[in-house]
C-alpha cells in the first residue's frame, strides 16, 4: 500500500471510484478537477498493486485556524483494512503542518463505520444537518476534532474504547 499526494493525472481514477462509491451524489469531474488544483485543497491517494483504491481531501484556506475534510473514499474491495485510517491520518498530519486548530467534517447519519472511524481518533458530534445528502434525504452529522489535542496524544484517543 502506498499513500501519496494526488495529482491531476489521478482525476480519471478518482472519478471512477467517486461514481462507484456515491452513485446518487458523486461530484462532477469539473468539481474534482478544481479541488485538485486549488491552493486551499490537499488531496492524497492510496494505491495497491499500481491501482488507485482510495482518495481523501482536506480544505484549508490560508491563514485560517480550521479545516474541513472534504471526502474519504475507499474502494469496496479495500475496506476494513486500515486504508481509510491511513488517509485520515495523512489529512490530519497535513492540517497540523498548516497550524490548524479545529478540523470539521460531515458524515452520513447512515454510515456507522465512518462515524466509528472518526470517533476513534477523537472527532465529536457538534451538530446535524437535516436531509443534507440528496437525493437520499439522509442527515449529516457534523463532527469536530481538536487538532492540537489529537497531536498531543500522539494521534490517538486516550479514553476508553480508543482505536489506534
């Protein structure tokens, strides 16, 4: 498994995975192209056997103390083996390099696996957005991570039930 920064050359593979993972609400090629090129974005991919099997993105405006995780996606065949955690860790490490204090994300209310991953590193629910994910009418759970606290703990939770 190799994790590396995404490049514009990854767009076709990213979009194939995007459409397979989010058939009802996939981003457009143009949206993803803009994300990859944005000075405020930072995207990474994970490859296995020369094939892109996951990607993740972070958005951090210059000089701002908070960041947003835009997406984390792993091919169905590659789930459950720590690849999502590796991508999440890469995003959080980059946010720390950029002196971010708080990291936010939205996660589907019907995705307990992703919610568990985020909670395992210290994200906490701070709100909900009703019917955020369309056309499925699924709520978004808004979560926040205190990044300096995560960094001080060595990138892991220290309370009961923590995962590393």
